[in-house]
């Protein structure tokens, strides 16, 4: 059974998972924007576009991941309990 800690630590775990998810998505967004700029002869996106886009991606992904990770962590913790065969 997967234990993510006591119930007091769950908000911290969810926040850390959400931050990690948002940072990974932000890095993917920035690398896609930079690769687009490099692959074209001219500048496709300005620095302001990339900064504003990365802030937008970070905020939206934080909102979504903060709503999804609590459900995912509960599902992971309860998965083994639900799969047990009753005696």
C-alpha cells in the first residue's frame, strides 16, 4: 500500500506534486517556444510573448493540478484497499 504520509502532510505533498507538474509543463512550453524560434529564420515569438505565455501556463497548470492531485493521491492510497479479496 502506498502511504503518502499522515493527513497533516497531504496538503504539503499535493502542493509539491502540483509545483513539480507545473514546472515540468512550463519547461515543455518554453522549450517548444525556443525550438520554434530556432527552427525559423526569423523570430516567431518575442521574449515578452514567451514570458507571458510561461506565466499563463504555470498559473493554469497549478489550478488544474491542485484540483487533480488530491484525487489522484487518494486513489493511489485506496487502490490496494479496494483490490483486497474479502475473507
